[in-house]
C-alpha cells in the first residue's frame, strides 16, 4: 500500500506598504500591490522576502525576515495585504522550509537585485547569482520546489501575478495588522 502524504500550505503575502518606493512602483506598474513575501506559517508571524533591512532606509536591502510586529510593516502599520495559500505536499513543504533555513543561516550571501527591479519595469530581465527582488525571490522558491503553476510564471514577475496561479486560495484581504494571527490547527 502506497504511503499517502499530508498536504500542507505555504502563504504568499502581497502587500502595499505605502513607502515612497511602493508608491513609485504603483505608479509604474499600475498595480495596487507591489511587494511579495512567502511564509510556511499560517499566522504570518515571520515572512521571508527581499526588501529593506532597515525600515528607515530603502537603499539598504537584501534577504529579510518580516513581521507586522517589527521592521517595515510595523513602521508602515497601515499596509494593505492580500494573503493567498497554496496547498503543497508534505515533502515540498519540508524542502521549502529547509531552503529558507539555509538562507537564514547565511543571509550575507544574498543580495538585492536593484537593477533587476528597475529594469523589470521595462520588461528587461536582469538576474544574478543569489540576487533577487521580492517577487523574483518568491517565484524562485516556488519554481525551485516545483510548486504547481510556478512553471507558468514569467521570468519578470510582479506580486499580482501570483494571484493567477492555479490552486491558490485568497484567505485574507485587508490591513496586515488586522490579520487574525491565531495559528490554524492542522
């Protein structure tokens, strides 16, 4: 008898913080939300992305952990978000967690893809080893672990593109600070 695997979920948080950079991106992309984070945690207590390392300095960026409790989301507490969940197999869930843990152990090996972000507005893809902007990073995690639908994501990806992936469920839309932080019992 074949062993069945338990389904798990990962969460993508698409946000509009209200920072100057996010407002500029909104003007360029004409999209309401311009930042993306990924997390395996249903309560969103820690999210992973590429963004500001200091909430007061948009020019110092890289691989970051994010939360409504600290950093940029605390400073810009009126941040609007759309939270989507994607069901994945238990092994895929474990592999994504392992990748994120590895990145956390050596965050200095990862850099922000400034050129990639700005040239994406002109539909020019610029990539580099271990260099990402937020949605590029989320795309890479999904593709690396063959999450259903990730193969359909373009090389230049905007946060709103994740909403069009198959099998995503929108679980929340509103202010991040108002998100029900109670973990979902599994």
